[in-house]
C-alpha cells in the first residue's frame, strides 16, 4: 500500500531529526505553544503507541494515546516506537482492516489509508517542530520537498483538515491557518495551512 510506505519514509526522516537531539536540549521551546521538546516527544511517543495499538485492532480507547515517558534515551524511545508503528501499519495493510482512532471525531473506524495519512501528517509536522527547535529544519524541508510523492501526500492530507473554529480552537491539534507566502515550497505551505509559521525561531 503506497501510503504505508510513504509513512515509513516520513518516519525515517523524523527519526533522523530526533537522533540529533542531545539530552541537554529537552527543555528547549518548540513551535507547539507551551511545549518543550520533552513534552513534544512524550506526545509523539504516546501517539506512536496509540496508532500502533489501533492498527493491531484495538478499539477507540483514549488511554492508548496518552503521552508516554521517554526514559533515559528519548531518541531511542522515539525510534523504537516509530519502528513498531511502521510494522503495525504494514500488518494492518496486509489484513486490510479499518482503524479506530479515539482522538479524531467520533473515533471511526477510519479506512486504513486515511488513518495512515493522519499520522504521516503528524510525523512530518512534529518532525519539523523538533527540527525547528534544534535549528535543523532546512534539511527536513528540503528532503520532503525533494520527494514529489511524499510532498504531495503531506499537502493532500493537510488540505483536508477543516480550517474552522470547531477544528482550530485552543486545545485542538492545529491553530487557525496562516496565509502561505508566495513562492513557498509544499512543506512550508502545509505548515502555514496548519497554523505554523515556517520562519519560526526559538
């Protein structure tokens, strides 16, 4: 299934970003308002675990998506759970089963392709959040924009996220969309549509 392999590419790019993290950087601010790198990575690891459980047949249980402790090796926790999620999506593709996602709308079930698309967006955008906090975002943006299939998948999922108060209110996953600047690449356009400033600095 093409979207599953594109997600695997996205995860590998995010892992490469997080592998550049030093323990003394965990308290750095991120583009996610009020979140340090530690909080962001706890969220990401929890999402990896929740999506993996859902891909393996778990029902719509919010507790599965709770933030997870990073332990002594935060980058290792991100890598390990990301690798497991990639495997879980591939297993689900073989079984062609829908996925329950307790955090999204009524919980589903969602077609596998849609659920994987949700997490592809999450992976690349939070990968950018980490990279922006570390000052390494240019390499990630170039890698995504340089891959037509991956950039197209990201922008397609992004454009399907409703830009309404109901979906972009405080406490929601994304802020109100910003107007993309002229001549921006597809990754920067996706970031702006999701309420992130591509020029964000700590």
